[in-house]
């Protein structure tokens, strides 16, 4: 990023906490600190004056849930725990700029991306080390981006939405899998959000609005002799045609801004729905509505459109006419965005000269009932047969940079929708097909007929 407003803000300006414990103390004392301070995300581990590491609430609870974890760790020195897990602190200098800090923090291993950061201050400036929560850091970056957009109401909505959801997300300390699913699915949409805000910013910077002021000044200068000015002065003669062209340019700017604002609003609403649905997963049923599946697929394609264009990937649409489906629109969109994003990456990383992703809709059956079948096929990396049986398992991934949460979350979402998610591949280097099958509610069981019924989706 080159925005000066982002470069001026450093970690020094963000609120931190200073909770520390000697590494020779027992795990029971760490548990007492976490129990006493419900908003405490981590504790610094020190050895005298030296920083020995950091133990987060997530990591501590993870260790206790191991077999005999409480017996092993609570009554012994913390050195026992740190010898068995990576408790090294991620340290950044106090004068690190916000956007650099976010970039470095998110470059950590997947399991550590959202762990707190240790901020190191210079000698004589208070406590040498302090803990900075990633939620605070991400919120600060969000606010900086919103200021960069300025007075755009849509950008303010983005900032407020992200800020509110980050706050809510930080309170889900006991729901690690749900929180990870939220971050994965929101990340798929945020790229499109940032592209829209960047385009709107570019249109504003290049706006011809200033030309209106120049035209008005020219007419005011010649106000006393306007008839003669229009009749004899070359500038006056050219003014009507110039105003017409200027009006066309300004109309184009308005149309472009309205288009980007519409797409931005849709993506922000999708982010809100993702987080709301996950937060209320255990208590609130999904809101269902009649959904046109072809339009929903087009929305999912649009979210990934910039990457398709950048990597020169052809998108083939094979849309059969199907009836609207009563379902949870945002859950389905969440699954489709993830499947299309995965297909894009599989094709991008392959050696195929003609990179292609095929997206289709057709009728099928699920448990002998009529269903809508949405397919995302690619000619990319492919999947080995022994991996197909594990593809939807939590934490399993076929990519070096993957984390194994996206397909697991998508499969769970498909079950929640009353459908299923399937995967098929001829093998490595031969592409893969992911199929989302969604049943039509109240559809009667299909009777055997003289003409073949649609084939059961595997």
C-alpha cells in the first residue's frame, strides 16, 4: 500500500496489555489468570528479565484437552508445556507500520495467523514487551482504509460492518472451528470488496467535476458580454459542444460509481450474513427464500472475476433452466464462492496451457427426490484417489498453502441446507469436479417411469 494515511500509523498508537508470568510457575497459575480475566487473549512468558515466549488462551486450552492434559500441565512448571508446543512469541518493533504488521502477521502459519503479537518497545519507554490482539490490529487497518475512502457512505458501512463483526468474532473464544470458517469465507469476499473501493477511489480522483467550475468561471468572466462571447470568441463557440461532452463524462462517472456501489453493498451484506449465520449456528434456523440459482452462480463468479482475468482462466457456463429453490441464499453463496475459488487455484497452479473452469446447473436427484445440482469443474491439479476420501475432513488439504477448513465448512453447510457436497477426480493432473446437490422441499419421491429419470448424483 502507498497511502500516506496508512504509513503514518504504527503499533505504538494501538492499545496493548501487559500480563506476564515467570516460565517456572505452574500451569495452574496460568489457568487462574485466564479465569480471572475473560478478555485476556494471551500471557507473556518471562525468564527473569528475558522474554521466554507467549501462551495464548487458545493454545493453553488446546494443551489441556489432550489426553491427561490437565494432569500433565496444570501442576507442573510451564517449561513442560513450552517444551511440547511452539510457544515462541511473534515480536514486532513498536514503530512497525500498521499495514506491514498485518502483512507479516497474516504470513504466519495458518494456525498462528490470528494469535496475539508481542510489541517490543525501546528501553526506557515503559514495559519492554506488551501484547497486541490481532482483532485490534485488523480493526485499526480497517479504520485507516475507511479514512482513505473519505466521505463515501458505502466505505463507512464497510468499516462499521468489519469492525462490528471483528468485535463479535473475538468473543467466540470457545468456537475455534466456527471462527476459522468465518475468516475463510469472509476472506473470499473481501478481495472483491477492496477491488470495488479501489475502483471508486480511482473514479473520484480522475473525476471531471473540476471542469464544471472552470466552465462556470469562464462564463462569469464574460457575464457582461455573453452574446458577443458566444458569437465571436473561439472559447465561447466551443463551449456548448464541450458542455455536452462533459455531461456525458460525468454521467459515465455516476453510472460507474453506482455499479461499484451496488456490488460493494452486495458483498458487504454477504459478509454480514456469513458471520451472523456462524455466530447463531447453534440456536437460530437459517432464513430461507426463493433463490434463482443462475443469478447466485453469477454472483459467485463475479467475486472471483478479477483473479480469473489476471490468471487468464476461461470460465465456461453450462446453465440448464431450473426452477427457483427455497433455501438459505447466503449459505449457498458461501459454498459456491469457496468451490469456485478452489477451482481457480487448482487451475492456476497447474501446467495446463488452456486453463478452464466449467460451472453448471442441472436437475438431479437426492435420495430419490428431485434436486438442483450445481457443479464446479476444473482442468487443474486433480486429486489422488486416496485423498478423495479425506477431502472434506477438518484440517485436510491438498495444497501447500491450504489449511483444510474451507471444504470442511462447505460440507457442513451443505448438510445444514439438507443437501450434500461431493468430489470427483480422474486423478492427479486431470482436474476435479465438486458437486453441490440441493433438494427441492416437499418434492415427492420419484416413481419409476418409462423414460429414464435424472441420474442419481454420486
